[in-house]
């Protein structure tokens, strides 16, 4: 092989940045990870920027040698919060350098960018301001990874060098200093998301590479060179046929010195999945219980590969010309699992587990059954007028239609009980007390893995009846619209099964014999299926 051109040799040496595990004692790593689905009024909300940030945050701590106290995760925060978090990490890095430690800072951002600036909600952070801040950071190595539209504009600076992929020769010295910037797209391209992958193409392939797919040398370590080259090739390939056209990640660097380059060390964790050399060649997909692709692995014949999956249950898929090979694998805590080909089965393409939650237009439904209890706050009211009762019903919810993580629901519930009239002036007649409730809700969710807290508003139409057994007493009914608020948690134990617990607080104006303002609460659970 002919010698590399000097710019590439410099890049190869300079990208030896963040040793993990084996070199943990030589480099203190700090990480600022930010994800923001919002970019202001002139942008459309993203679907997976926060999810991509969560994945990268977890990965850097688990395999990237970043201690929990040296990492900051920002979700839907503005530019002031971003700069404040950066200032905090810089202060910690300055203290580490004062103790003689070598330091590295990684800044990862997934979200909107436009007109030469990151768009964090309604706030802005100009590219040049960010690059100046990174250049002045009191650390030895700075790495910026930007997954946003037209982010390649940040690499258009004097002295920077860009290329699609590169080779490397790693050196033994560890004195690299300077700045590296990786971007998900060039200066005139959009960065694209995938519903099936549950993230952006670039961040998905970068993370998958760091989990092991990019380890082409087979030494159990993933270098930044390997990870970027892998993310570049896979991103271009996956977006080539998209309506927006192919997306080309870029890099720039401005470093001096050289060093050994390891970004993640798969050997730092004993957990993961081993794909034996005897396993068939092909691309393996590993899907989490939510239906999202966690990692991919491109295996060649007779070569053993390892992917550093976190403990959990995953569905495995390998695509054949006329069918799929699918199955499940459990990755235990504290040790590696082995993928056994005999545990996979043939299945038609219709059984493909690689399906995101989103349907056409980004919206998806859940339908199911609910149960709970209703009770008024005022003791005299619930003892003699509107009794406390159990409720059963049904509910349908439309997710992500109006906006990402917004849920619109309609519900109906009924309940009742036998009672005996007990008033100061009259007692004794038995009656049947019944409640019929029709409601509609609009809530916002904040997904955290399988758990999604939510809060919102509700409008109910409440029909309350007393049907007397004694024909001498006329039946009574009262109906009224009732506004309220709702909050709770949604848990997804299986890809299409959702369990929610919720509390509702409602206001009711009673107008029959006097004007009275009443309030009632409901506690309930909702078991739903996602078609």
C-alpha cells in the first residue's frame, strides 16, 4: 500500500482521541449531549432528536469511558442552558488539567440547524460562536458531533480539511491536541430521520458502529476513524434512494501531535452478544421491545463478531432473498450471550420486526379498556348526592398527529351502585345510582425509554342518574359539561402493549336547587393495544 498523503496522515494521527478502558488512566473524558426536537416557528418538529441524544449519552458512559459525573444530558433546552452546561464541564476539565490529567471534551448535538446556527427551540447558537467556544475550551482534545441539517457549514473554515472516509495509522504517543468536527450532512443537505430505525440515519449508524459494527480490525476497540467511516458509508447508502437525496457526512480537523485512537472499547463491558464465526454471513438487525433498531452488524463468512448490546431482550433479524430469519436473544447482565442460529426461524417479510411506531403521516393509534374509581371531594355530596363509584370503559388515543408526543384521546365509561336515600328530610327509598362519562383529552408526553409521563387537559360530559325502585318517587338525572386536568404514566412492556395509570381532577357546576361549585377526582388504569 502506498504511503498516505500528508493531510490524511495528519488526520489519522490526530483522530486518536479518546482512549477508553485500556487507556482510561491517560485521558479524562467529558461529554455534553443535547437533543432538541424543536427549532422555532419556521421549522417542523423532529421525531427522534431527543431519542438520539439519550442513546449517545448512555453509550458514552457505558463504553466510552465517560464517568456519570463528567456527562451532561440536555433535552429540549435552549442555547443558554447549553452554554451553561458547557461552562460547568469546562470548569471540571480545568480542575483536572490542574492536577496534571490529560482531558478530552465531546459535544454531541441532535436537532435543528438553519441559517448558520443551531436552533435550540426558539433560541440560536451560531456555528462560529460554537466553534470559537470549543477552540478556547481548557481541554486537550475537543470533538464536536453535529447531527442537524446543513451542519456541514461548520466545516467550511480556513484550514479545515474534509473527506468522505480515510485510512489511519495509529501511533503509540498520546499527546494529540486540537479540534475535530463531525457533521451528519454537508452544507447544502438535509439530515434525515427514519421511522423504522427510530432515529436519524447518521446517529443510528454512528451509535451502531460504536457498539461494534465499525470494529473492522476485530480488536474489540472502535476508533473514531472506524466509527466515522462506517457512519459515512451507511448513511450515504441508506439515503441514496430517499426523496431528499443522498446525505453526506463531513469532518474537519485542526490538531497537532499524535496518539492512539480508541473511541469505545467493547472489552470495557463483559455484556453483549457474540455472533460466532460459523453463523451465516449477512446483516443482522437487533430490535428492542419498542420495535426500534438498536444496532446492526454486518458479518462476513467465518468471522466472529461482537456487538456490545446492553442487558435485555432483543429480536434478531437477518434478511434473505425470499424470507426473513428472525428470533429472540436474551443478553444477561454481567456476561456475553451467544447467538445460536438454531434458535432463529424462517418468517415471511410481513413479520418483519423492524417497524417503528410511526404510521403514515407519523400518527398511530392505541385502543383499549379502562377501569377506575370516581369520587367527589365534598363529603356531604359523595354521601348523599353523587356517590363514589367504580368505572369501566373504553378509550382510543391518536398519537403524534397534531405534534410529536401529543396524544388526543376519546373515552367512555360507566359505573353504578345500589344505595338507599339518606336526606335530612327523607330516608328509606332504595335506588340505583349510575354514572355515564364521555370525555376527550389532549395530553403531552415526555418519553423516557419505555416510560412516558404525561399531563394535559380533559373535557367530560357527565350524566348522573338516580333510578328509584319505588314507583312513587320520580327518577332523577343531572347532566353537565365538566372541564379538568389529567396526568399519569404510560408504560410499554411489549412493543404493542401499553399500560397507563392516570389521575383526573374535574370541576362541576351544580345548578338544580342551588348554585354549587363541586370538584371530583378519578383514578384509573388503561390497558391498550397498538394495531
